[in-house]
């Protein structure tokens, strides 16, 4: 039985293909009333044409060029009117009761401005990043230098109940509109990657809590929309790392540390780009 007061669900699409249709179908099957807006970043596949044919009730905003994830997400978030908004990836599949369970948790935790759930890989394992810490001077520099993989908590024991964390995954972010009004939209200086960490940092700085809800699970086919341009995605990921570092960490890092970290980020990109390129050549041979 659907309830009133719909949740605004925003999906940013870029060549989502069949997974976009599955994600939309799962959202529309929710036991909570939803208003779904798909913002398309000039996809070259037929995902939007198929979407309009199969789900004509879904609102679609089509950009004439790829604006990046943050800018497109902001278009959808700004168009919403509900008390709660869900920012959802086009390759992330909800369960019918996902929103109902999450909203109950948010109502029980009024100090929470953002909540994420347990995100699973297709094989059922917990995905990195759905509960994590924000980068610090130490961990951020370590990651840039290749000495630390991430600030993820997915290998720690699963908590018995909702747990306050520093950050959740951008694949599934349930936002309280009151908090959004305090914090503001995503930073459009990020094209893709790290804008979610930036947003989490700003939520905490504004006094709002971030909650990880372990008993609610969704499945995320991570990277589906970016497989065709891996080097470009890798570049934007490192560009995002650099922007986050300069915004939040560099002011306290000092000139000498920044002189090491910034080239390390560029160097990490070059190493990974060459590695991935060689792997591609090997697969083709």
C-alpha cells in the first residue's frame, strides 16, 4: 500500500542502458510514493528512448552535453519539493521496502541530514565506500602516494543498528530537505568522483549527522556507466581528489606537504592510466 508524501528520487544517467530501466522499475515498485526525475547527460545509447517508451510517467530532463554528475544531480535536486530526496545511481537497484525502512530510520534520528544503506556488489559482498571515513592529511596523502587504499569501513564487523559515520556512498544518498537547505547543493567544480565526499564533509561542518543503516540493502553494479571511457573516468577521479585536497586539506597542510601531494596525485593518475592501457592491450591480443 503506497503512502502519501512522495520522496523525490533523482537519477543521473549517462549511457545506462538496460540497468537504467531496471533501476527505474525498482524505484517505481517502491511501497512509498515517489516522484522520479531522470537527468540525462547527453547519452549516446538508446537508454532514454527506451525509458520514455516503457515508463512514460517518469520525468526526464535531457542535457545537450555531458555536464558531469554534480551539475546534473543539482538540476534534479533543485526541481524537487518533497521533504526527503534520494540521489540514486542508474545502476543501483532498490527493494520495494528500501525507502520505507530508510525513512523510518530518518524519522527516528532527527539529527541526521543524510543516510546511506548497505550497498552490495552483485555477488552479495559489501561494496567499498558505503560506510567510510573522510580523508585526512595523513590518509589523503597516503592514498595519493599509493600507500593507503581507502578510508573504507566495509571490512569491519557490521554494526547491530544504525551507526553515525563520516561519509556514505554517492550511489545512494537519502537527504532531508531541511539539511539540504542548510548545506546547499553539490559542488559543481567536481565533474565526477569525490563530490560525494565533499558533500558529506559539508553536511558534518553544518552540524548534521550522517547515518549508515546496515539492515537495509541495495545492489549496485558499480562502474557500469563508465566502462566505455575508463581513462577519462580515472582522470576525473584524480581531478576530484585534487579539488577535495585543495578545498579542505591544503590550508592546513603547508607548502612543503602540498608540493609533494599534488604531484603525487598526478603521478598516480599516470601510473594507473598506463597500467590500465597495458591491460587493455593484453586483453585485445
